């Protein structure tokens, strides 16, 4: 008993000391599930082409190169800071031990999707189903320390989940893919939302209650889609945006249904699509100069070739850009987006934000 007692005293002392500097965490922990938009380096030691653990990724991040697909922090990083939490550690890292899982773990994996076969052309990854299995391992680790308090911790924690982009870009939209032969956009979207529903319900069954679900952004506006399209430069690809909208519409309905049917659950939908379109359309009001062009990359709109160390690194003014590389937004975009989710309006039909969700 004694060591446990001292440990708790030590943690409370730390809390008192750090409270003078940092705000009290508004949730005990945050668990993050997603793709490269949220990956903190879980793919670094997997056999895959989908990793970003090289310069200039991380050029503006306090910890430098970590595997994050950004010059700075992801929305998971910015949200954890706004919630008064430390940086959430990656699941797939030997330094992440039971003790530093108590304020959350990030399972996100670049190229991953709702479906197991999404993103496989890059190599290994943690699909949503395997991210959930990894969460179950975390629960066991936390139980070894928190014992019966574990249930309470999970119930109060925030589950930030964001999937779907790769299920389109790195699955359905790949020419001659199995999915594009088996499904049309409509039946494919139904399949995605049905699988996603099962996955979210599994997290609920494991005790999760507070969910922030990121919708899919305007996929037709990412420099990769624009650069590879035969359309006009600096113009979003409408057909791809329509796919994203279709998915979001069905996702919203599914989440409303879960809210109704799963007692004490709170599924908060984050309208990333609308928010991104607002920033892209009104970019100068947000301080950006280039809404549809990658800061680091090459080819048309700098969207056709990835941001690589061998390329001359010409991107000095990162905060002039909405997009950092052909697929991922900059730190400044992520920071603006996270603040809006935290205490702004996430969408205009369900009047609650992350700060209020945390307080529930
Ligand atoms: C683990 O932490 C040590 C010390 O901070 C660091 O040197 C090492 O690179 C880390 N390992 C991984 C895989 O991140
Ligand atoms: C996806 O893969 C995981 C892990 O390999 C497996 O447990 C799960 O059943 C698979 N999901 C589907 C829908 O096949
Ligand atoms: C952003 O742009 C859209 C259309 O381009 C416009 O309708 C909207 O009012 C703008 N929003 C702001 C905050 O200016
Ligand atoms: C970066 O911004 C500064 C100040 O606005 C400007 O003088 C410079 O030309 C910019 N550099 C590039 C490469 O755009
Ligand atoms: C939102 O939160 C930030 C950071 O805590 C704070 O500075 C800002 O005043 C808040 N805005 C509103 C509208 O509450
Ligand atoms: C998205 O924005 C459009 C135009 O600004 C608005 O009409 C629509 O209601 C918004 N959708 C949601 C779900 O907030």
C-alpha cells in the first residue's frame, strides 16, 4: 500500500504546483483515434511508406520531428492543450508506459480508415478496428494502476475520433481498387457509416461516453486532389467534395441516432467541412495568403509530390498557408480550428462545444 499512497501524494502535489501555471485538466484524459491528421508517430516503426518522421515535418513543433504530418501540432495536440492536458502520447512507442497513459493515449495511424483494407497500398497501419483493440490493451494497463477507478476515468474522458478521408482518397478513389469495383459511392458510404457506427458503439460498450467526432473535410480542396485533377488550378474538385458531404450527412444522422439510443452518451459532431470551407473562402480574414496550395511539396499547386527532405525546403512563411503539405493543414490552421471547436461553434444546429462537453 505504501508506495501507492506516496505516488498519489506526489501526483496531487504536482497538481498543486502545476495549477499555478496551467489550468486544471477539464477531463481526466483524452483518447484519440484517427488517421494522419492526428497521428503523433504511431507509424514510425511500422513497415510503411506512410510516415512523416523526417525533417521538415515538425519544424515548428516543440519536440521537433515526431512523425506528425504537420509543421507543428495536430488538432489533437491543440485540443489537449486547450483542455489543460499534456501532450497525449502515441500508443505505439516503447516510452508510453502504463503511468503516462493515465491522461490519455493517441492511437491514430497515417493512411488508416474505417475499413481494414483502406490505405494498405502504403504498408502496415492501425485501422480503426485495431485502434480499438489497442485501446482495450490500454484499459488493462490503466486498470493495473487505477483499479476500480478506471471505469470512472473512461466515463469522464474525451474520445476524439476522426475517420473517413482515407476511406475515400486511399480506397474508393484509387483507380481499379476492389472497393471501386464492388461499390458505387452511395453503397460505399452506407457501408462506411454502418461500420463506423459499430466501432463507436464498441467504444461505448467499453465505457466511453463523451465523444468528439470530426467530420470529413472538403477533400476536393486538398492540394493533392487539385494538383492531380485536370481541372483549374486553385479550384476545389467538386466531385470529391460531394463525396465528403455525402459521408458527413449520413454520419450526422448516425450520430444523432446514437445520442438517442445509447443512454448517457454524448456524440458531438464537429463540422470540419463547413469550418474549413469558411477558412478557405475567407482566407485573408484569417491571415492566410495561400488557401489551396501546399507550403511543402512539388508539382502543380505543390500538390503532386510529397514534402520530402530531398526537396529544397522553400517554405519559410508557414503561417501564410492553409496547407502544409499536399494532404495536411498547417499548425496555424489546426490551431484556429481547435479553438473554434473548443469554445466556438462546431456547427449551427447543435449548440454545444468541446468546453461544454467536458463539463457535462
Ligand atoms: C524514448 O525517450 C528517450 C528519452 O527521452 C528518447 O531518447 C527516445 O528517442 C525515445 N524513444 C522513442 C522510440 O521515441
Ligand atoms: C479488421 O482487422 C482486425 C484486426 O486484424 C480484426 O480483428 C477485425 O475483425 C477486422 N474487421 C473486419 C470488419 O473484418
Ligand atoms: C466566408 O465566405 C462565404 C462565401 O465565400 C461567405 O458567405 C461568408 O459570409 C464568409 N464568412 C465570413 C465570416 O466572412
Ligand atoms: C515571407 O514573408 C516575408 C514578410 O512578409 C516576405 O518578405 C518574404 O518574401 C516571404 N518569403 C517567401 C518565400 O514567401
Ligand atoms: C476561449 O478559450 C480561450 C482559451 O482558454 C480564451 O482565451 C477565450 O477567451 C475563450 N473565448 C470565449 C469566447 O470564451
Ligand atoms: C454550412 O454552411 C452553409 C453555408 O454557410 C450553411 O447554409 C449550412 O447550414 C452549414 N451547415 C451546417 C451543418 O452547419
